[in-house]
C-alpha cells in the first residue's frame, strides 16, 4: 500500500460525514505535510544530539595540553653542593634556596691539597664541610682553590643563584632622608664581655640603644635564625638603624657593627 493510499484511508476513517471529497483530500495532504515536518525536526534533533556526542568523544579523546614551563615552580635544593677538584670547581645545581639561618654550601674537597672556599674557611683533602652564610638573594660568586696558589683561576670560580623561594630575607639596609647622613660603629671587644646583656635580639637592641620612640619597631633583618643576628629599627615605615649582635660564650649579647641615620636621635648607651 502506498503512503498516499494510507493517508487517504486514515483521512476517510476519521472524517466528519458532512465533509466533501475535496475536504477529505485536503485533510490527507495536511497530514502528509505535518509528518514530513515532524520527521525533519526529529532528524535535526538526532543530528544535534549525535553530533554533540561525537564532538564530546573527540574532545575526550584529545590528550591534555602540556602545562607551560614555569621555572618558579621547579624544585630548588636547600644546599649548594660544591666539588673542589684539581684546577676547577663544579656545582651539582646552579641555584639554591636559603633556610631560616642562611644559605648552605656543602663543599667537598676532591684534591690532594688544603683548599680555601670563598674566604669563608678551609677544607682538608677528602673532607666535606657545610658552610652557612647570610648571603642575600641574587647571584654570588664562590671559589675553591689551593692555599699554594695566590688567587683562584677562572675555572676555580662559579656563580650560584640564591633564590629566596619562601621570602625569608629581610633587607638590612638603611633608608635615610636626604637631610640625614649615615653614622657607623664597629666595636672591637677583644674577647671582653663588658656591657653584654641578655634577652632575644630585638630586646637586646632596646637595652643597648637610647633615643627610641614609642612607635619604633625593632625586628630581625637578614635571615631570621642566623647565627649572628641582625636587627633593624623601623620608624614610620623606614629603616633608620641596622645593627649586628655578637653572642658571648655564656650566651649574652654584645652590640656588633651598626649603622644608623643621623638626626633620628639614636645613640648607644
């Protein structure tokens, strides 16, 4: 049976007895049109759904894009491994991150002579020593050469980048006004302990310095747990004094090298 015959039979079966033959044919034609429109809409809907599913499948099958390289997230060693060899120096990694007490350098002497490391100390043949220094973030040149030589050769020097990953460093620098000059003192105690005081570094400076204002803030500078502490005095948001402290054998503190801005009223004693 053809589609047209089926539509005519349906139209006749459902017709009103009062309808004419022309009205029956017209009704069958409208049904055919509605079925074609409905089929087209259904086909379009299926195309959208299937197309979307296929697009999702393609997206899901695509491998994820690799992340952009970011050197800031790369791991940084907590100690610089330095190897002193005959006529040269080598680094296992060109960068290092500081700890709360400073920057660590593990130095291994692979030569048969006593060597000097950057003027910070000597290392015996076959020995490995760890040095901790209050090196500021940035680039520092280190050297490793035998005492038999007057100075290091180019291959006996290297540059290490100190990367302050955790923001431990507080700059121990003065911020004097244009009308102020810088004064300094570097007492030499020759092992004496006269004038030593007890306490933690900020309170020690408060005991040793006069002319502090009520709103002055004394805080650690450099690295917070350095063996030789450095403190600074902050007044109205600027640093007006920087001082190092020296610990005696009995645990008390003496004032070491200090710089301050004149005109601030600060004095010792």
